[in-house]
């Protein structure tokens, strides 16, 4: 079963529908896998090198999907630390799926992971992060 996440703050650069300069990505919850996810097609303005998406944009979307995992689990949290490993380039206008899941929680500390797959399900980037519940 898939559930859409609706955020009261519409100014977010990644998901805010009220941010005309933003990405306006929609995040869903896969209850069977217990993962949040979005589909993303990076635009040309996101490139760092010719036709290659800047790693900052990839990191930002990985971070956001992990934040959504927290919210779908009714645990609002902020990023304390994130580590991203880039496996292969992410290209402009490429169809991608970005997923994240909860690993564990200890008190206010929540550990999560996320990954960005191409259409063939090959991992392009992977992240692990520590979030702090607020």
C-alpha cells in the first residue's frame, strides 16, 4: 500500500509545492517494504559537469527521503550527520528512484539509509545518516 506524505510546510526546496523555485518532488510510503521513496528526473540546471548531476543535488534528495522516513514514522527529526558514497554518475534527465529506510533508533538518535537507483535498479549513490528527533 502506498501513502502520500503531505507536509504542512510548503516552502521546502525539495518537496514544497508552494516553492516555485523548488523541485516539488512527491514522496510516497511503501508500507510493505517500510520505505519512503520518490521518482526523480534531474534537470539540466542541476549539472556540475557536462550532463552529470552535481553531487550536492543527489545528497539533498537522499537526505530528504530519509527525513520523510522519519515523518512517515511520526518522528520529526533533523539531519545531524550524513555520509554519501557515489557509486556511478547520475545524469541529467535520467529517470531515477530514490528510497530510504529506518535502520534503528536509540533515544532521540535515529539511523537511516537511502539509495538512488537508475531505471535498471543499479545503485548510483548510497547514504547513511544520523538524525535527531525534535
